[in-house]
């Protein structure tokens, strides 16, 4: 897994109004009751790195990697916040999930607001009404591994492209659990036996969810922006092991990786047999 807070964050875009960075898995966006012992946060790191105060305009879960956008001022932060609320920001994610979902789908399932309780978890606010929440998904690749986890002699997994149309907390993870295809590596909403299989077979210690791209109109200049964060090395190496690299847009792969190639990982051992 990427080392959170181990050095400067990769800046994907910066001007006098916005800065976008590539957040590694394992790093919180800002201080939270979820992890009282954490001492480093993306917001603090970006502020120190560019020498200017920044404002978070959206959030990624601690375990999720990828594109994280900040505003340089309160007015721009308000404009961006409104754009996110009005669905004027196109968000794309990649996830590895349990099972083989349909080729495409639209999950329309309201979610109750979560309040912080304990580390890495939350609870639905008592009496709070459920909020509209929709997620579109597209299946990119599948695999069946010859390992028994549940009652079947083999285990199925899939690579999904996800498009959340809202920004509810833990929306993607909760929606995928709702359709019985939880994200691998999700200790809160996932299945521990499947998570442990990926740890054993692939040394996978992370949540397999990444925000790969944000598309929006610059709130000040009107410029069309496409902010892309290539997959972290651990995620990309897993795709190579599963022979899924060709299913991913090349711009979502690390430098030097081409669709259909393993990015230099040809010396990786073959998938274990049963």
C-alpha cells in the first residue's frame, strides 16, 4: 500500500484558484474523530507543500486513493461545493468487487446520513431521513479464482467503473454492499473472507477503490478540466496479476504502463493453484 504522508503529494493541477493532488490510500483528507491518533492529513500536507491555505471541497475515504480537489479561497470553495451538489462534476472511480455484477447498472438507493462513532466506521443518524443517492456502474472485466471462500468451489471477482451521481458519505461502498458486490479490502462493508484471500494471494493490504478522474468546468476561468490520477502501483500491479490491464483506459495507468501490458511486472509469479 502507498505510504500515507510519506512525502510530498503529487500535484495533478494547480493555478491561483485550485489545486488537485493524488491522495494515497491510508491518508485522511482532514482531521476526523474516525482516527484520533492520525497526525498527518491531506489538507495540512497540501497547505504546507504549496505554502497557502486551502479548502477541501469534497472528500475521499481514508482507504480510497485518487483525485482530491482543493480551493484556494472561500468564494471558490463555495462555487465548487455548489457544482458538486448540482452534479456538475463528473466523477469516475475504479473498484474491484466480489462476484460478477451485470454488465451495467444504476443503483438508486437512498442512504441515511452517517455520523462518526469509531475509527473507520460510522452510524446512520437516528431519525435522519434517507437522502437520494444514485450510482451508475459498468463492468470492465471479470475473473474466477480456483479458491473456495464461501460455499462454492471457486470465487468470482470483477473490475467496475463507477460514477456516483451524488456525494453521500461512503456512497460507493454502501451501494455496492447493497447489491451484494462489496469492494475488496473494505473492512466495514465488505466480506472478511474475501479480503483475506486477496491478502494471501496478492499481498493486497488496501481498499481496492480509487478516484481516477474528475471532469468539471473551472469555476473562475470556464476552462474544461480533466483531472486524472493514475492508479497507485499496488493497485496497478494487482490488475496486471489478474490480466485486467487492457480493460482500463491508458490514462488511468501509471507512467510506462500501456493497456495490454503489465507495466514491467512480467516477473510476478503466476496465480496460485488450489
